[in-house]
C-alpha cells in the first residue's frame, strides 16, 4: 500500500485528488492538509511514503515544507504540484530534493502512474516543467543556442551512477553509502563532473542527465 499525504489550500481540489487516487486499490490517503505547516506536522504523525503538495499555499508553501520534510523524514518522497508549467520554483524544488514536479492538469491515470513511479524511486518532471528548466539554464561551454551532449564528455561507470543518484535528489552522503565510497570521494567526483560539463550545480547535472538519457 502506498501511503499518500495531500496538501493544497483548495478544499475542492484536495477532495478531487483524493477521489482520483483512491480509485487505485494500492493507494491510501493518510492525511489531507490546507498548508505547508499542517503538511509537516501530518508527515511526522503519519510518515507517508509520498507527500503531494501544492507549490503555493498560505502560511507555508510546498517548497518551504519540502525542505523541512526532507530534513526530518528523508525517506518520505515529496512531489510538488503546480498549475503553471513555467513555475519559477522548479529549480528550487529540485535543489531541495523534490522527487517529482507535476502539473495539476494531469489525467487521473497519469497521476496514479506518477505516484507509483515516484514510490518506486523514479524522479518525475512533467514535460512542461522540464522545458522550463531547459530554457532557464545557460551552459558555459556552449553558446546559448546549443546544448551539451554526453558524447562530448568522458564519464566512467561511477560518474554515471553518481549522476543517476543526483537526479533522484540524493545527497553526497547518500551516494557514498549507496556506492560504497567515502563522502569525500563522492564530493571530488561531483566536482569533476561539474568541471567537465561546465555546469554550475546539482540541478543542472540533473537536467543534463535527463537530456542525455542517463536516468
């Protein structure tokens, strides 16, 4: 059973979301919240597998709540819901460890599939969100009308594994544990990836990896 928490300031949307998701026998809604403060408290209480949160809510939005939830409950996956494909919060959410960034206009079947995919450790970005990220990123080694291609780079198997885990929002400590390296070694390897690609941060590594089919 996939235990899901819903957080959105619109009661009608929360009710619709609950109705959509519970049509699948593998999904259980354990809590429904109106803002990020409630979401953090209910996550502590129910420890859901996945928290689905609106990016913008009163008192505390989904982005702020994401940061707190990931700090206190690192095993709870968090997906941000938004109405706008061009939401400027996308990069921030990924940097903070979001496991997905979804558009509210998804069909019921697509949303159920997204929840199950995130539960099974897949990182999901709605196509519109990915396009927003691609448009926002400028890569220093190429002109603005070009994209970096993986064929231009030299990566070993460990580099590829690290990049896959970065896409999933894993920290250097998590990656070190998963790959049986020291945290310092992983930090050095991430620095090398940034240097080779000319990227500036882990979010850009994630987008580069998605663009080049590394995930």
